[in-house]
């Protein structure tokens, strides 16, 4: 199964995210919780969860062995985030 990361590289995969989704991912990469992110960007924690769930756009495969949110942060960091 090819993923968006495989097909377009990590920068290409990140380009599929909105600016707000990338901002939330950057804050997540900084170790922030959903509540801390919500306070920083002045939205509800539910809105942050919605943005976090957008990592599906990255095409990361579902797995019982891997945590997709951590993988998304790694994609972000490797792309120079």
C-alpha cells in the first residue's frame, strides 16, 4: 500500500494540510497537549481534535503497532518543521 508520504515525499504530504492543521501539528511536535494547543491558538479543544484528526490526509497507514499521531509528528520534523 502506497501512502501520500511515499508518493510525494514528506513536504508533499504536508502540503495536503491546511495552514491551521500544520500549525496544530507543529505545536503537537513541540510536545503540546490538545488543551494547551487550544489555549494558544484560541479555539476549543474539540477544534484542535478535528485538526489533529486531519493527519489522515498524510496517508499514513493504520496499524496496531504504530501511533499515527507520532508518525505525523515525525513526518513534520523530517520535512524541516
